[in-house]
């Protein structure tokens, strides 16, 4: 009897102190881990991302071209680029953010799409899953342009290792452009003329560059040329192009733009020239600043082997070439 009274008094003391009775399941370490995992995998949380908490997208994301984006709870994991937290912009369908080079110039935009949301009427992605689109110009009609979690890749994509441990390590680069495969070599001029009759080698190359970088068919494709020695910034500030370059751009800025030089050996050098110069008036009029800025464009140029690409897309691009 005394033992029962002691137990009852102990329970009353605990209750008066605001502490739970022992019959309630305590929060053990394993319970905390499970709670964290549930939060991490419950889905893309735009509200948390806006507040710089990226745990809802933590892990490795892969697109249909084999490119990877790796996030930890603090943002994008990369040695070369970084996620600009201040660029977060809520949209009806998701949220937009900007990825910028840590040094020099260059970068791309990303569109965060929680499951159930759509990027637009031409969105070809799987809306039943969280997705990330990344690029320099909107192109939502190809599911391969969307990134999915490593463990949630579409069934028609090549199977990947389900071990997601890579999310805890640094990647060398968050790539915008897909690396060319060994089988995607430049065709001979004779083969090009057979496949695309009536078009010059330069025109075919321009269409391939656009398809490779922008990965969509524009309403129209315009081409301008700047000779070697031309200032990168048109108002004559900064440094000049070391060789002749070609400027590709659509009918409006949102379709994208590409500046490249043909190397005559199946490779092209792509220069990350911005579509708009968003510096302040003082910066644009500063020879020192513009020299440093435009030199960064040259320093971050990328020479790539140009793949043949999808013949049907190349024909469509050639058809709108001005």
C-alpha cells in the first residue's frame, strides 16, 4: 500500500512540474532522426527555401542529360557557382532563383517546382514529383531539361545508383551545359550538306550551337558577327574579343542569346556574355571596372566539342534562321 502511495505522489509531483508522465513515449534520439528525415523528404518547401533553409531539396538532382545539382541545407554545393538567396522570387507555379559564378561572370536561372505545380502549358515534366529546371532561357517542352531527385528519376531515363551519399560531398561544378559524349562528334561537311541541303556549314554550326546551349527552337534566330579586336562591351570600355565571334539571339530576350567563336576543328568557344549589362552607370563608365569585368568573360569562356544534336531540331532551327 505504501508503495502505491509513493508512486501516486511521484506522478503528482511530475505533473505539477509540467513534465510528462512516464507512460508517454519519450523523444529518443531515433525519434528525432526520423522527424528530421520526414521533414527532409516531405517535399519541396518554398517557404523554407525563401528563408534560406534548403533541407527540403537537400541531395542530388539529375536531369536527362546527366547533369547534376547537389544541395545541402545551406544551398547549392559547388566550387564554382553559388545560389543567390536574395534572388528568390515567388511565382504562381513555383519560385525562381539565380545561380551565379563565384568569380568572374556567368550563371543561369533555376525554377523550383513543387509536385503538382506546372512551369507552363508546354511543361513536359512529371508533375507528380518535385522538379528543378535550370538554364538561361525557358525551355519546358522536353522532360530531359528537368532535374529530379536521384532516387526519383523517370523510368525512361538510364538507371542511376540509388545510394545518395554524394549529396554530402562537394561537386566540381554545377553544369549548365551537358558534356559532349564520345559518339557525338562533329559530322563531315559532306554529311552535313546531305542532311541539311541548301544551308552553309556556318549556318548549320550556328543552329547546332543554339540547340546545344539553349536546347529549344526559337521563334526566329538572328546572327550578328563581331570581328577580332571588337570591344566586348559595345561602348568601347574594357577588353576586346581575341577572334571573330558570332552572336545568336531570338526574337525577344527571353528566348536567350549565345556568343561563340568557331575554331574550325569541330569545337567552338562559348563566351558568357550577358544579354543585359545591369551594372550601375558609374561602373559602366569605369575603364578599370569594365576591363576587369570583360576580362572575366574571356577567362570563363568554355571550349567544347560541338555534338551533332537532334537532326529534327537542327532543321527546325535552320528554318527560322534569319
